């Protein structure tokens, strides 16, 4: 099974000269960095007997390497600046095998995993779902993995998709269509009336012409002028009504789009959110949808109205004098082509401008959220400097876009006015020759301004559309993301769950090329209290994240009550898990609202009982507003320990089958910690509990402790059993006791 890359014909011929008789190719992969460090293809072939890097005949050093599979004890990838390195371990020595750029890191992480499996004699089991980093159509690098290619996205499909949001509001859309047609008709009347005034009232009848002239008829003139006034009033009234209706329709459409974007963001996985800056996502929800809103309210009515008007005018002028009409419309194709070129240029320009705006928003959101840290370390000037750099970048891009727009539009505006010059010449010749009356020339001129007037603003429409298209790309990219499968077809809804949890050979990394958990296999019985122990960054919180199914394992299986967690109904599963996060988050509401968040239907007595169990009731009722006290943004009006106890009360109220405590007592004093430990001891009875604590004394009563090191489970047992082993846990306990003695002496 050649994976991930099949051997090409030239490489197959090269390999045939190097292979050992009876050797079977199991893996093959191409890197993008040659032996001399330059960019180019370089081949790795993994067989049942060797790991081979084929000679690179184009480099000064051919880079040939062959390592016997029997001598390999481990295979890993390491990340360097701008790229990475596949390495194997042989006889205690680390041997570099092949370099690659960052875009290939996930692929070579899988290759390393495959080499490890082969070296250990295990069956080869690898994923086929590597992240896509290049566009399948044009081959360009994508702005982000598995994202959309800005160059190849279908703009017509995007507009059609936006139009689908009109369907629920079809009465407004139908009314708007009628208003467009009526307004077009009103705008076509004044030039026609002007023609009648000139030819029939102001000019004397031509000798020999047919009768019917109303030359000098003041009453008829007044009637025609009143007709023009009525047409003008009707046109302006229709303009106002069109604005009201289009504003209502456009705002409702964009509200639906904005709502759908937010709904999708709420339902997307933590894996998605961890890879995006929150300020950028806020920019998509607000700024990008606002650009769409402006286009729907201003751009679309302008575009539709003037398209209808242009169609009507061209038909009338062709009927009046088709030769002259075609002559004066000669610049129109140049205007259309020029506008298209401008649109293509501005599309990328506005995409970069929006990206710069999103980065500025992200910095603004982060710096204001962390204002206490900024002030604590006196970094105000540094944050101002970073803001100024992002602000200057956005300003520069905005100025560049404005200059490009000014330069491009001025040339296009000259082209749009060329038709008027042609009309005065060709039309004047026709009037002098008697082929056209002065009134008809004026009629032509009036309609020509109605043609070229909108065309002069065509670049503005392109400008609107460019901004809207760039915003729509990012909006629909989020909408098209696959949400978490809350109620997948055929999913099993276990309610209630018993609480048995099993990990079978589970490997996971937030970046698949950098696994955090490596081949974890543990089994937990229902009702057990499990303490998770290890240094920071060894994977304890990641372990609990997988139980909550915030992320899915890259390899292996997690079982709940003997069922694959991926086949369980996600909402039912999470409804039976209570969690106290390491970083507490409270919403800007009352204390009661934050406790009730775990169980919206809970009554006052349940809220108070949960607060008592978390030892929070006393400090709550000591406040003037009691449970109606507002906690402020992110709980900023409460102390760290108070926020911790509110979060514990929230988890207690949920009455979960599985309880996860991630440093649940880290921000409380010794007395409060003792009281909370008593409450948690009662709470954990009959529930499967996972507790993470850096203070190992808080885990003495756990049924078992699982010790992590370097992403692997190294020890499992009770507190006394692990102390007797004198392994990693013993060393951690000794270290903490030593630190406690030092603090006691210093105190």
C-alpha cells in the first residue's frame, strides 16, 4: 500500500536499481527539500527491511541513506524554523532522515508513525485524511489548511447562494421588483417629454411637414411641464419607497446570514476555534456581514434599477435610429472590460485589507481582555506599539486601495463620457442633414446621460461588489465548515451512562504532527475517582478533553460503557458530563444565572443547594444583592477563589454521571479547600471522576492515580502503591514536600 505518495515512473526505475531481493515497499513519500537544502522533490521509501532516502542526482550531495528496519527503535518528527525533520533512533543515536517544509508536517508525522509501527512489528494502520494545504484546481497554497482557495472560489455561485436568502422574504422582493420597473418607467419619461416640447412647441413646424404642431401653445407647454413635474415627483417617491423596501429586505437577509454564521460558530468544534483568533471571527460576524449589508441595500438596487433602465433605453434608441445608437455605444464594451479588470484587481486587494482589519481586531480584543496583565507588567507602551503597527498596516492597505481606486476610476470615467462626444458630432451631422430633429437629438442626449451616467458609476458598483465578494468568501467559508455531529444519524443515546471509560491505543495532537498523547491504553470502572498526575504539558487536560469529545483522537478508540465514543449522541453524552475548567469563565450576568447555566430549568432551592455544596453560599449572601449580584465581564467583580466556587457549584448542579475537576481547588485557601474537598467527596460517590491537581495531597483519596510523562501513561496505582514503586510519582511527591518545607522555613 504506497502511502501517502505513489512512486512515479522515474522513481520506480531508480528504486529498481537499489532494492534488495524480496524487499516489499510499504510506504513512500516525497519531501519538498533536497539534500542541499534547496526546494525540490526528494523521495523516502520505507520497506519491510529498510528506511531508504533515494539519491538526489540534482544536488551536490546526493543525500542517500539506508537504515535497517531491525535497528530502528523509534521514529519521530521534530519542528524547526520553517520546516521539520524526520528522525529515527538507532542504538541510542538519533539519525536525521529527511527534511520537509511546514506544509508537509502532518504527512511526515503519519510516515513517522508508520515507521514506528513497522519497527515494532505492528500492523500498518494510518490515516487517509491528511489536511489539504494546496488548492486541487490551481495548486496554490491555501490561506489555511482545508480552507477555500480565494482564486478559484465561484463568484457566480456565491451571488446565487446569497440570493437564496431572499426566498423567505419573497413578498418584499416582489414589491421591490415592481418598484424597480415603475421607477425605470418614470425615469424614461422626462427625455421623451423634452423631445415633444422642443419639436412640437418651441420650434416652428418644418415647411412641408405633417400637421399637428402645437408651436407657441402655452397651455400645451404648461401641461407637458406639469407632466415632467409629476414624473419627477413619482420618480423621487418611488426612489424613497424603493430605499425603504430594499433596506428592510437587505437588513433581514443579512440578519439571517449573520445569525447563521453565529449559529455555525457556536456549533463548530474546539479544534476549529483553537486555530482561529477570536478577533478575526468577530470581524467576520460584524464587518464582513456589514459589507454584504451595504451591497444589498445600496449596490443591488442601484444595479437592478440601472440594468432595467439601460435595457429600456437601448431598445428605444435602437427603434429610433439604430445606426446612431450603435455608433454612440462603441465605448460601452471598453467600459465593461475595464470595469471587469478593476474588479479582479480590487477583489484581492480588499481581501488583504479585510485580513489586516481582522488582525487589528484580534489584537484589540486580546489586549483589552488582558488589560490587568498589561498593567501588571507595565507593558502599555509595548501594546500601544503593537497596535500602532497593525493600525499602520491597515492604514497603508486602505490608502493603497483608495489610490488604486482613484487612478483606475478616473480613466474609466473618461471612457464612459466618450459616448456623449460621439453623439454631439454624429447627432449634430444628422440634424444638419435633416435626418434627425433637434428634439430627437435632445431625446438621444437625455437617454445617453441615463446610459453613461450609471456606467460612470459602474466602477463604484465593482467596488461595492469587490468588498462584498471578499466578505462573502469568509462568511460562507465559516458557514460551510462541518459542525459537530450533535445528533448524527444512527448515533446511540446512552442515558444514563454508567461511567466506564476505556482508552485503547489513543494518540492525539492538536497539530497531528505533534502528538500530545501517545498510544494511551487505560480502563476506568464506573464510579472510580481517578487522579491524573504529571508535570505541566504532559497531556492531563487533553486526556479529559477527549472524554468530553471536545476533540476526536487521531488514532485509537475511546469507549464509554463499551461503546465507541464517536458513535454516541454527542449532546446526550455532554449532558451527562460535568466539568470545572482550569481557566474559569463566568458570563456577564448574575451569580444565579452563572450557576443555573448548567441546568436552565433549575429552581432557586437547587441553585442554593449547589452553592452550599461548593461552599459558596456564605460569600454570596454576604453581598448586598445576594444571588442577584452581577459578576461583570468574565467574572471580573469576583475574586479568583469566588469564581472557582461558582464554577464548582455550576458543575454540582448538573448532577453529572462523569465529573472532571481540572485544578478545581487551585484558587482557594487551605480552609476553603478542606471544605470543598469534603463536598466533592460526597459529590463523587457513585460517579466516575477525573481530578487534575498539581498539589498531590488533594489526590490522596483517589481510587487510582494515572501518571503521565511525555504524553504516555507511565504508572497506574493507588497513592501508597506508587510511593512504594519509587518511580515518577514518588519523585513528584518528594519534590513537593521539599518545596513545602522550604516555604515553611521561609515563612
